[in-house]
C-alpha cells in the first residue's frame, strides 16, 4: 500500500498540472502569431527536407555499393568470355590445319583395293572408331555418333579411309568454327553488359557524391529529438525552435 502524499507533494502535483495546462495554452497562443507560426512551419519544412535528403543519400549509397559488386562480376565474366573465345579460336585453327593436312594426304592416297564385304566392314569399323574418338575428345557432338549408328547425317562408311578422314576433319573444322562464332558472340555480349554495368556504377558514384553533399548542406536543419518534457521546458524549447 502506497504512503499518503504529503501536503507539499500534493501542492507540487497541482502546480505541475496547472503549469502543464498553462504551457499548452501558451503554445496555442504563440502559434496564433503569424510570424511565429511561419517560423515554426519553415523550421519543420527544412527539417523534413533534410531528413529526405539524408534518406536519399543513404539509398543511393546502397545502390552504388551493389552496382560496384555487379560491375566487378560482369568484368570477371567478360574476362572469362575473352579467354573462352581465344581458346575456341585456337581449337578452330588447329582443326583447320589438320583439315589441310588431310586434304594433302587425300590427293596422294593409294588406289582403292577390291571392294569386298570384308573391306567394307573394315571401313565401317574405322569410321565408327574415328567418330567415337572425335566425340570423346569433344571435337564432335554426341549426336554425330547417333546419326552414324542410325545411318543418317550423310556419313558413308563405304568411302576410302582417307576420304572418311577428310569428311571427318571437315566436320570437326565446321563444328570448331561454329563454336568459335558462338564464343565471339558471347564475348561481345559480355563486353556490352560489362560496359553497361560500369557506366551504371560510375553514374551512381557521381550521384552518391551529389546526394551526400546535399545531405551535408542541409544537416544543420535537422531538429534534435526531444525527450518528454514538463510544461515549462516544453514551452522554452518550442519558443527556442521558433525563434
């Protein structure tokens, strides 16, 4: 059970209540004065503008940080694309050189022997083995082996082994050239995206500098947060803020 209030405490409580009412009435009276009301509204407007400027600066700073990370990732992807295109070009060149050698060999191949069933079977085994090895090396897609087994795709197991090698190396060179062109297209696309990401990053960096400067210039308009106050201190604070 709480102790009864002393006469002094009771008097102080009543006085505080009267001061609170008087302070609120004084604030309402002051707010009716046009010059004071205008000064108060202007301070509030500048405070809100400063808050908005700081909020925008913070948001732009976050966006710029993300843009930095994105630009770095795109730069790494562009570099990988360049390396892949270079490797694809070298593979195509190697396949083209091998094709030239096979063409030269085909010009001096030995005449066909008597085309017997055994000879045709040997040629077919040679072609299947050569195609399987090319697929395993990655020189030809696996679909070529499927077409060969199904007797599709224009593969002729009855050709002379040298002619079969010529057809095989033409196919390898064509595939390597196709892969090279795909790598070049991917590289160009990666370069474009990397340039776009870098431009976005640089633009946001400039925006961060501008927004930070604007926020700093308006920071002195920010009003301090006021803790709950008594009527006397509330009136004094309000008068000071509108002065």
